[in-house]
C-alpha cells in the first residue's frame, strides 16, 4: 500500500480530537444531570436514555472523518509493473577552432587531441545522437544525426586555419548549438546536452546570458576548459600540418595563449547556469573530454537506461464511499427510538 499525498493522514488526528470532544461532552451531560437533581428521578421523567445512541452516533462521525482524510491521502496499491524505455540522449559537441588550439601543451596539439577524444566519445556513447558546431569568430554547424561517424568526420576534416574569421565567439557557438536542438522535432523529448570544448574567453558576446536561456529550456551545458593561466606559445602551422614558425604580434613578440581569471569564471558560470552542468579543467597533458565521456556513459547506464517501475492504482474511493455511508447512518440514527402512540 502506498499513499500519493501522505500528509493528509495527519488529519486522522483531527478525527481523534472530535472523539475526545464528544467524550468530554458526554461527561458534561452526566454532571449536569447530577446538579439538576436526583439522577434516578431525572431518568424517570425522560422517555428514553439517549446516551448509548449518542455514543454510536459519535463513533460513526469519528470513523467517517478519519476515513475521509484517508481518502484524501489517495491510497494506492501496486497493480503491476511497466517497462520504462531508455531516455534518448542528444549531444551537440561545440569545439573551439581558434588558432590558440594549435598550442602544444597537450600532445601533439590541443586541437588534434580534442578531435581524437571527441571521436572516441561519439564511438563510446552508443544509442546517442550527435550534432556538431565548430567555431572561431563565427560558428558552423552539422545537424543532429545518429551517424556518429559523420560527426567525427566533420570535425576531423577541419583545422583552425580553415576558419574564415578568427576569435572565440562562444556566445554565437552556443546559440548555434541550441538552434540545432530546437530545429529537430524529436529533441524536445530527449535528454539534451551541449559539450563546449574551448581554451578561450568570449570578449565579444554575452555567453552567460545565452547559457541561462538554454538552461531554462532544460538543456545541460558541460564545459571542458583546455589550458590555464600559464602562457603557451602558439605555433604557425602550414598547409601540410607542420610547424613553420611561431606566431608573433606586430612588434615581433611571440604570441602566447593563457586564460585569465575572468575567463575561467566565465566558463564556470556557463556550466553552472544550466541544470547539472559541469566545468572540467584539463590537467597538464590532457583535454578533460574523457572525464565528461565517463560521466555520460554512467548516466546512460543508470539514470537514463531502461528500467521497470511499479504501476499504482488509486483506491481512494473505497474509504471515501465507506465514509459517506457512515455519515448517512449517523444522520438516520436518532437520539431516541420512535415513540408509538
């Protein structure tokens, strides 16, 4: 037996209070008769003693009140079981293709390792659908599909040198990812996740506002932060993928990439603005994507997996019907038997 609204069971204490008041009232009537005069003489003046009938009426009223509160608590019993199908998962991977992703603090480079680990994530999450957004100054997307190999190929064929506009437009990239999810009619019924992999800070848009709007729709954003506050030089990569030098500014000084304190706070706020969002900061020599991949695999095997649950049937009408019958009986039970003339 189960109760859908168990707090209503506290109302049975109100029924007990009614019973206590009726008992005290009965004692009060007995004392009043004694004060009025001799008890035997008073009884001789009455046609019937209503004490027993009033006691029964009180019992019926108390039971009816208690049963009414039991009915309000919505008693249920296990009628059977049903199979709850696994929750489908839609993941949009948003990968940073700014030129700072050529940095070599992750071997052989940040972007090369990120693409390998994204491909591994796609392969490991069987049954999930994937979309893709590659971004620098402007995003470009690939719609949701069950063909994970196509998503891996989309990322694999791109390099930071292929991006038409430089920069780190995180806000526009998140908008693009959200559009991919909203344009797919099936996605509304699925668990929606955006995986942002970046080493930079958005200095142009307002990614936190975008993340808050996405979180309000129930979509989770996990952020993988590659790189930290330690400056890393940025290599110049030729068309053949080999290093041809090191990037410099107009004064000829080496360009380095590092994430400021405000940048780290921005990325953490993006994840925290969505339900269940996590920020993973890559350790030296790793990207951190494998940490998120392990968490998503765990969710798909436990929280989002197929399960059996008990189906409960409401039976509140039984105590409610009995309470109504008891109230009807209380109404028709008179204080004294009908007199015959």
